[in-house]
C-alpha cells in the first residue's frame, strides 16, 4: 500500500511508534439498563486481570448492587449481597499516578481498612472523590451509559445503604480489542510543513473475528479505507483525523489533531516503517505486513530461529511450520524484520 513516491516533508515533531497494551472493555447488563467501561489492565495488571478473570467466569452474573450512596458511589461484587463476601482470596493493592477518582464513572476496588484486602467487590463513583486517591485501586472508567450508573445511584435505599428494590447485574461481559501500535503518536499534535503524503498506521487485533477500520478526515468518513494503514495529503491549516477500530463486540477510536503550515521542501524522507501481525493470536496462519524486500525471521522464546521468510510483497504469511515443514507447538513467537520485533501467539 506504500507508494514508491517518497514523502516531501520539512519538519515533523512526532516520528515514532507508540506501543499500547491490549484494550479490554466490560459491558454490564442490569435491571435498570446497560453501561460499558474500559478496563485499564495495561496500567493495573493485577487488579484489572483479576476483574477480567472473575467476569469471564460468570462471578458477577446475578449479583446486586448491595450498597448505594447517592452522590458517592454504587458497589457490587458480593456473592452474599451484603458486602461480607468475596471470591475466597485477596489481591495486593495497586496504584498508578494517572488513575484518580477525578469524575463520576471511575471504577475501583473496594476493600476493608486493612491493606491488600480487595477481592471481588468494586465500586463506581457518582462524582469526583479525591479523598479516595492512592487508597483504593482504580482500574477502569465508564465510557458509555453513565446516565444509567447515575440513575442507580439515586434509587431509594434502606438499612446499610442497600437498595429497597434490588438492582440486579444480569451479566458482566468482557470484550477484547488489542492495539499494539499507532503512528504517529495521537497524544500529541501532529505538526509540520506541507506534506505531499503521509501514512497513518494502526496495528490492532481482536481475539474473535475480524476488525473494521473506519477513517474520518475533517468530519467526512473516507470511502474505501478499511485497512490498518492509510496515506493522506494535507493542505495548509488545521485538520482532524480519526480511526474507529471495531470488532464484532466493541470499538475504540483514535484521534489526531494535525497542524500543517509553511511550504514544501525537496528533502525526501522515507515513509514510516509499518510492521504488523494479524490475526494475533492465531491458529492456522498469521499475516505479516512489512516493507517489501525485508527478511522476516521467526524465533521461539528460547531465541532459536524457527523460520525465515522473504517478504517480496507488503504482506506475507506464516503457517506455523518450521524450516523442515514440521508444525511448531503453540505458544509465543518473536517476529523480526531487522528493524522491528513483534510478538505473535499461536493457539492450538
């Protein structure tokens, strides 16, 4: 998909790939409506993974919000419905400086006054609660359906702040959408001089099914751009570019602010280096996208060379077999094209 014509670019402040961990989302179906939250397991691996594991086991299905305090929080995760139960174990406290109780919809673990006493009970804030920062482990945030959460926070309650009419969690479902690379870094404004053409790359995967990429430039959805990589030419001025990466279950939108100014320059710069694997994890085969002409070397976790593939086109594939044609065991493998490495997980 890269064109042979080089980019004409005078100055670009952002010129690197920003690695992201997998994104997980949770969907609540309750007797008062549905809401969705992003789970920050990439920042809170112990807390986030614990919640994801419990949700996938069906632990939260059929429970109730056993404690509701208007303007403060709603709480769930007790199998007894009283606030006295848990999963039969506890997890260590975990904190991150960027995860604070700074708004309504913050998802965090409940615990006793003792350290490292969280297990399965969690709460969702109904307003900013800064006094809880660095005392309770924040691991997510409501993205859609906050009105449902706030409505649950206003239900009439009786003794021990328990709703008079039970609010039932019918199910909590976890969705997977992994994004390993984004180019350029969307957290900064993309600034530069007049660009003849520039490539934007999103390397993503989901555990089930295919992905759809919907690119929108200056508020207009672009036709025929369903790939992970697009190249656009920008005129002078400010522009807005976004890409919605969607699986059958969930989606995530990446946004760039672009400021183009000045005049063109004759100094050519190579297009960004795109190297991606999909689907990942994989079973029968994995597609490898790289710069044509690069050699793709595949190693196991012990550093042993398993397979060498010559990438004669933008995309090649590996069928999970070694140089002798033998099927390799399931597990993690390292893919390298000499400039970049990626991890690929082969399933049985």
